[in-house]
C-alpha cells in the first residue's frame, strides 16, 4: 500500500490502521515523493490526499492509472482553499479513483471504504 498525504497526523494514522490490518505500507508526504515511489515499487492500493503541495492527488491519480493500471485508488480529502472536499472527491472519481472518503473520517469509515476497493484490499 502507498499512503500519500501532506498532513503527518493523517498519513501516520492511516498507515497505522493499514499496518494493523496486516498490510505493508509505504508513506509519502507529497505527490512528488509518491510519484518517485511509484516508479520503483508496485502498489496494489494507493491512498492519496487530493489537495497537497508539491504534486497534488489529481496528478498522482493520473500517474497511478498510467504506470500501475491494476492498482486501486482511494482518494481522501477535506477540501482546500478553493474547492470543497466533496468537489475534490468527485473530481478524483472522474480521474479514476475507485473509492473516496471525506476528511475528517473515523477508522471505521476509512476501513469500510478501503474494504470496498476490491480483492487487493481484502
């Protein structure tokens, strides 16, 4: 799994939840860092924040779809300066995200949507 979020607390918490569920997790603090990881490692699932500096989640979703088309994508967002969270997530789905979760979310909400991604999430 790859978790990309510029908010350290969210990134660490999601990574912990996935590790506790038995997954190996790589974490990235920006879209740029996540992009570099995509070029060297294969990920079954990519969890990405939509609004990040230094390479946003929209760019990352497009890159995942191009470089690792079998990967499932879960977009998370609370919005940004110019876009509401729901708008960000709808755009992420339009670009190819398989699931979405609005910030703030609980462990149960996150894991429920994660579980809906398909076989790789199981």
